[in-house]
């Protein structure tokens, strides 16, 4: 088990190193930020001074090593545009995205898995057919459109829920959160639902397919032959046996939604990192882009690492390194 | 004569598929006495497994028992509610399957799986449940049973996994065990070990067994009586020794002739020509007719069961009757 953790940890470190190179070079290749941060009427001297101050006169590899050196000390540079530390800038936005994404992915998973198990367990009932219709809808309707419809219906037409913003927030550990207040929660509902719809559809499919497959196996027949009740079979056998792909997708979704909740954040004016990165790309605020991508890579690697640990925890075959 | 523990009368299980009605089990009858082992033999697709599932009340849709009676210790099972049936499954009648790799849950320890099977029928303290589980594992020949309760299925060999499955099936000392080819997937040597261990267990505990197999040689070393199944029907049944020595049905005779032990040295093994008919389009009359040397016009109507003492067969032209004295 310890060997497994160490091995996965080293893998994660290598991935992060490779990612930092790719991100740095990729972003370097896009446009020249000098044209944006310095007014066109500035003199050559001011221009040269700015280039030196930003370190843009050094060779690429030197810039990279300075970047990595700073990175390891927790310094991701200063935003060209806002002129404050990037970490502060992103850190101020991350909690908003974090709470929105966690709430939407977790509820999509809990609801989707329950509905999917039901649909797989009773594939011929009309309830299951309705569930599957919802899942087809969730897959095929574009997210921005759903967002607009949600606003039109619940915010404009019914007036039940606010159309945008974070609402009241509470400070915990020096960070502002919306979820502990009723007003904040009411602001989260619509964007979370918007983000969750696609994931809900996917979780339903995944759980249904797993359930249908597992229910036909000898493991389930044998459990029935031993006289186990259906409830026990679902709880103790089925749930474990379908969990691996569900946890995998949960991790992937968590990572990718954290990174790319842009559309929903824009529609609901949710002040998260998605909006920040879009703004930074349009003005070529390179430190913000680099830091953002590094943080996203770090989130992905961390999530994958945790997921691997969870696998080892629930599946003895992974834990024991068996191939079966 | 004592009351049989299991009495099956005219049992029919049909599958109502898009393509038509599959009569997987069609009028099967037999009795099983306490501790008795019956071999149920037949080719692939003859309905052996469906018979087993019908007995424990686990026929999958689109199938269902359409007719007949299954009496276990005097209780009619076919009309029981699912809830009442569940309290008997694994308790009074249990079943084990062919592939021990597939039957156990890879993500639960052996002890957890045995505990689930115990909890399904009894309230036992964790200590008592563990003691019972270890006792059963020891009985089926698993060394250092207590420690093995914490192991996962993948830490066992195929033969050992099948022993675990058998132990689970025996947890509540059922009156009847349906064993659906439990040794087919195993090495021959392990197969023999398990076979004889099961026979001894049946003897000691008084558990009756239905041993399903397509291999007549395996079954006849174990079972005191045989039922030969063909296209959903039992075409011949009786004491093992009698059937082997003096079969009546041409199909039974064919099976016996194809046994390696029966062949004269140097001659090729006899095979029954043709293959199992599709149960969807069974011709009226004797289902064996297309493959039978003795078939004639009478065989175009289904042959009824002919009983003679403790044996019976379904054939208009039984073999061996002119030649020998019936046993
Ligand atoms: N779910 C089902 N739907 C339709 N037909 C079925 C179903 N299950 C079984 N059958 C049919 O019932 C017949 C008997 O099948 P069964 O599994 O009992 O055969 P078997 O004697 O156990 O064969 P084997 O030696 O291959 O295990 C087969 O022809 C099969 O096609
Ligand atoms: S009834 Fe006729 S066809 Fe059927 S086995 Fe007997 S002789 Fe052959
Ligand atoms: Mg079978």
C-alpha cells in the first residue's frame, strides 16, 4: 500500500513538471503582452524599462527557471493588468468556483447514481423510461441555452430565485463563502443546476449501464440464491461493484468543471475563476494565464491522486496489485 | 417409505421471448430423499440450469413457471410469495454455480460475504457468525479458516473459491443443494477431491443434492440416481447402476456409448449424431426423433412416461428390453 502511494506520488510530480513546461512554452508563444500593458505612445526607453522589469528580455529557458523557482516558493508572479500577486487574484476567485462546482458535481452524482440504479434495476418501468428521457435531454441541450431558460423561468417569470451574483457571504478561514447563508444558497441553486444537468445525465447512464450489467452476473444470482434481500444486494453488492467507473468520472468531472465553468459563470455573473481567465486571455495577462493553468493541472493531478487512493481503499485487487 | 424432502411434479418453465415460447423445462418430475444425490445430465441447452433456478424460485424474466409443483419438506414452493420464498432460499434450499470466479464478490472479504448470507436468515453476534463461518470453511477443506475469513476472493485458487461458495451454500444446513456443474471449471484432480468431499458432506449432514452436469462419467461416480434431460424433458430416470448397465432410452444409450470407459480399446468413441434441437421450433412428437435410429411414425406423437419399478423412460421403442431382464 505504501509503495503504491509513493509510486502514484512520483507519477504526479513528473506530470506536474511536464505540465509546467508545456504551459509555460504554450503561453509564451501567444502574442506579445508588451503591446497591451504599455500604451502605444510610450517612449522606447519606457518600453525597454518595462520589458526588463517584467523579465521579458531574458532567454526563454531562464524565464522558465525563474518561474519555476518562484513557483516552488509559492510565488506565481504579478498580474500585468491588476499589478497584484496572481495567487491573491486567483485565490480571491477560487472559493466561488469551488463551492459552485462541488455542490453541482456532488448533487449530480448522488441524484444521478440513484436514478441510474433505479433505471437499471427496473429497465421496463415507465419511471425508468422517463429518467432515460431526461438523461438524453441533459446530453443534447446546450448548456448556455439551459442557463438562459433557467433564468427566464425561475428568475424572471416566477421570480423565485435570483438571476446572478453570489448573494450574502460568510467569512470562513478568511475566505468568503455563499453556501452557509440562505441568500447565498438561493444564488447557487440556478447556476449549480445549470452545471449539474450534463453531469446528471452522464451519471444516470453510467449507473444504469453498470447496474444492468452487474444484475445479470452470477455474483448477484448467487447472493439471491443465498437468500439475501434485494435491498441488501443493492446496498452491499451492487453499489460497490458499479463504483469504480462512477468514481473515475466523478473525479474527471470535478477537475474539468473547476477549470472550465466559464459559460455558466458568465451567464449567472458568478465571480469565479472562469470569468477571470477569460478576461486575462483577451488582454494577454500572461502570469494569470500561466498560474491558472498550473493551478488547474495541479487540481487534476491531486484529484487523480486522491481517486487512486480511493480505488485502493475500496478495491482489494488494486490494493494488492493483482491484475485480475 | 419416508416422505421425500423434495418432490417435483410436472414442472414446466417457459420463456416468453419475441421469437416465441421457449419450453426450457417441460413436464419434469422427480423425488429426492433425505441425503440422496441425484445426477441431472444432458447436453448444453437441455434445460438443466433452468430446472435448478425453477426449484429455488429464481427464474429470470421473460421466463416463469407455467405449471407443476415443487414441494420442499411438504411446502409447496411455486405458490409462495417472493418474501416467503426468500426465507427458504439459502436456508432450506441453496444453489451453487459453475464459475467460482464469477460467483463471489471480488470487493468483499470471504467473512463479509458469509456474514451477509448468515444475516439473511439469522440474528447472530459477530463472534458467533465468525465461528460458524470458520467452522463451515474447515468442513469444506479450507485450512486456517479463521484467518482466511479476512481474505478476498482473488487470494484463493479457483478450487478454493468453489469450496467457499459451497460453504456459503451449506451455512444454514439446507435440506437440498442444487449444484450446477460446480466442478466443470476446475482441474480434474481438484474436481475429484471436491466431488467426494461433497458426497461425504451430503452423507454426514443429510443434505440432498441435485448434481447438474453434462458429463455422465462425473455424475455417475457420485449420484445414486440419474435423470437424463433432453430438450426440456427428463427422457429417462432411475438408479445410476441400472441406467448405466441397461439403458432404455436411445439417447441414454448414446450417452453411455460415448463414455471413454465404455469404448472397446482401439475403437473410436461413439458420438450421438446431430445436435440439440432449438427449443423454439421443437417438432411435435418425440424431440429426439431427428437423431434417433429407431424413429418411426409412432414417434410423431410425444411419448408418455413409462414406469417400471423405480425407473422410467419416454420412448416408444426402448432399447435393451428384448435382450435383457428389466432390473
Ligand atoms: N433468459 C432466457 N431467455 C430465453 N431463453 C432462455 C433464457 N434462459 C435460458 N433459456 C433457454 O432455456 C434453454 C435451457 O437453458 P439451460 O441454461 O437450462 O441449459 P443447460 O442445460 O443448463 O445448458 P448448459 O449445459 O449449457 O448449462 C436454452 O435453450 C436457453 O436458450
Ligand atoms: S420415441 Fe421414437 S424417436 Fe423418440 S427416442 Fe424413442 S424411438 Fe427414438
Ligand atoms: Mg447450465
